C-alpha cells in the first residue's frame, strides 16, 4: 500500500511539473532585428499633435551604461489584455452634439471614432436616467411603480440614443458599451430624493435590480448591444446631484441576493458586472469585501474606479489599484471615469489638462487596468450643460454660438493610446531608469509593438529606447508624449 501511494505521489508530482512547465512557457522573443520605430509626438509650445516626427533605427547595445537615460521594453512576457479605450456618451454630450451644425457633428464623430483620421475610440459609457451632466432631472418610471409597468426611455430618444447609434456606426459598427446608474427613483430611496445620497430601501431592491434589465433590454432593442454595467456610480459619495450610498457590505449583498441572480435569470449573465465604480483611495477595502465573498464574487467581472481622490500628482494611489490586481488576479480592473473639474474658459488650453490624462493612463495600465474610459466626450463653452452647476472640462468643447469644435490637449494625449493600442493588445513590461520619464507598452494582435513615453518636465531629454539587446536614440521634448510603433 505504501509503495502504491508512493507511485501515486510520483505520478502526481510529474503531472504537476508538466503543468507548471506548460504554464511557464513564454512566447518566442520579439524579434527586434530589422525593425524600425515610427514616432508620433504631441508637445507643448509646438504644433506637434500626434504628429509623425520620424523613424528610428535600432543598433546593437547589449548593456547600456548606468549613466545613459533609457526606456527598457521587454515584450516577451505579457500581462493584461486591453478591452478598449473611450469616453462617455452622456446627456450633456448628446445635447451639445445636437446643437452643432452637420459638418461639426461629422467632425466630432470622425475625430473620436475614425482610427485613420481620428483617435479610434472603441469603448463607451452612458448614464441610466439622469446624472449631473443632464440638463434636467428625470426617471424612467412613475412614482410608486414597483412593478415597473410605466417604464419608458422616451427621454433618451431625443438626444442620447441618436448619438449612441451614430457613435456605433462611426466606430465601424461595434462599440463596447457599458451603462451606469447615478440614482434610483426618489421614491425607492431612504431620503425620497434623487439627489443628496440616501440609500436604496430594502423593499425596492428587487425592483431596482429589474430596472437594470429593463434598461439594457430597451437599449438593445434599438440595435445597441450592451457589453456591461456598473452597480452604482460613486457609491460612497453624498453629492448635491444624483447619488445613492452603498457601503461595501450593502453592495455585496445587493449583488449576490438581487442583481447577480436577476441578470442570470434574465439571460444576461454574459454582461460584464462592474462593482465599486468610485475612487482609487478605497478600492482595496471595497474589493476585499466584494471579492472576498464567493457568492458575490461569482457575479462580478471586475472592479471599476475613478480618479477624483485628492490628486496631487503622486503615484501613491496607483499602488492601491495594483494591490487589487495582485490580490484578485482572476478579476479585471477598469477605469470608468475621469475628467478635469472646475471649468474655467481661460484654462482650456492649459497643458496640465492633457498631462493628467497621460500620467493616469500610463500608471493605470501599468497597474493592471484592462480599459480606460473618459467622462464627457463633448461639453459646451460653459463646461455643461449641467443641472446642478458642476461644470467641468472635456477633451472637446463646442462653441455653440459659432458651431466650432475646440480641441484641448487632453484629446491628443488620449489619442496616443487609443489610436495605436487596440482591443486585444497585451501589455508588456517596461521600465525607465530616470523618474523624469514614464512609459507603458502593448503588443497589438497584428504584432506591432506600441510604446508610449511621457515627459512632464521642462527639459529636453535624450534617451535610449532599448529592446532585446538593441537600442534606438530618441529625444523627449519638454512636456511631451510620444508613441513609438515598432514593426
């Protein structure tokens, strides 16, 4: 018997070793020989805006010197797969779009969704019922209709749905779309108000779960597939606009007892359910409660987050995102919202607007994020419309008096990622040996390697772009971002 057990142990160990060998196999090394890098650059105090600034060649450099500034790329081992990069199709965006002349509308769609002549967005988000970036406050059901018999999305037929349909068409017929609620109807809440926080009343939890299904079905019946949904926008914020508070335990229980089972019963188990949908500061605590419960975790695709924690330019809170990725590698991370707040028309051309996007996107991707979603894609010349006066910046603004689009540099910074790093791309390892530069890199499904390098300093920085024993001489302009396409 002992001998038989020993044989079983040997066989089991052998099988385990074979399995480990199989999982440890890496792809063949990225062949850098005979490849060149085409460089696209956006820089302050210049006319460069995702501009082709030349081609670099690689030469042998086995071991860089310690004194040489370098960006190192290791394309052998891959990490997360990119779902997409995009922006939100809010009421405010749709209403502003509708005020534009046809030529400017076509320009907007091309600028965002055309990969050749624009920045090739592939991801979209929209609000379920009203949010702060709506010109009015509205619901889809009448008061005390727990059965949702009066459910109607007629409000969205005027502005939002027409824009969503045109966006999908402009994106080539496919847009990865997810939907998010800001608040249940007032009568479902403890404070009887869509605004100012409050909580979901226990007796309406099933009705509210059914409400998500009703909305998804309404959108999809109009030819717009819904890829996913988040549970609640900013569940720990009591805002002067539409908001509803869910503690970690409340969100966990709502998912496992109501929303998750309801999606399954209604044939929507394939829709990606995103939890949290708030800032990086509490992301680890929230993830530990939600994903630490197997009955809730089985319904959750990933953890969404925003950037509105008290941002100082420090990368400290990116470690929180990375910690969740390391703690729960089987779940996805998703950046669901970010924008520059406190709109001021005199600040629309400030370079800091775009640099915040670039800094966040590089660090978020390096922390394991699978998708990145901007907030409003278009706002008017006041930073609205917004029914509570919470005016903000967007990458594009419209001068509704002249019908012209105004491009902030945030548009170009996002384009350095979305135009060149496509859905299905896998992140590869990058590092820099000086903190004046930051970088991320992805290898696309067509084999092209995209490396993004950003310089937030006022210095012109020569450096080596090093890959697999070869290096190209590159220069980072002051306050610039560059994408290298290596093929």
